[in-house]
C-alpha cells in the first residue's frame, strides 16, 4: 500500500511570500531526504495558493517528517500566514501520484481544515476551486541524506 498526502495552503497576504518561499524550500529539502518518502509534486496556483501532493511508504513516515526539523518549525507560522489551509490523507494500492483533479476531489470529500488565526469564509467549508494543473509545478524526488 502507498500512503498519499495532499495539502493546500493559501497565503493571506503577499507580504508573507518571501519568508514562505524560503521556509518552503527548507521543508522541501527535509521532505526529499525523509525516510519513507517516495515521490511528490508541488503546484503554485493563482491567488497565493500552494499545493503539495506526496506519496509515502506508510503513515508513520509522514508523522516523522511532520514532527521534525523544518516542517515542525514552519507549522506554527502558518497560523498567521494563511487564511486557508487543509489536508487529506489516504491509502491506495498503486504507487502513482493521483492527478490534481482527483486529489482536489479527495481533499473536498475527506479533508480537514487546519487551525488558523485569520480563516477565510471558504476555509471551514473546504469551498475552494480546483487547482490549475498547468501552472507552475515542480516534481519532488527522494534524495540521499
């Protein structure tokens, strides 16, 4: 089985963009070196929205990544930086990344909003548009630590 994680973050202001991009790069470096990480994809969408879709060997690998290093440091900052943040996890038999429309549908159906200090009206409802998959994408591949 393969464990899938999809996240969506929307920055509430452009003023957070430089520090978010720097922090995100540190998290990506941690991610690609994390045990259990198989592959993934980042998507920068319109309106300061950032998507991450990753495949893992198991849920415990995701937990270890989430609770360590750069990701652990970044998480509390999202409370102020974002007005929308949500995530979903599931298991699948295939070792292929879902298409963005499928990940979006799964996020709407099974996802949950994150705690935020300044949530938008759409945040708690998980009412947001599908990602524009043709925009800026970046593949993520495992690297040796």
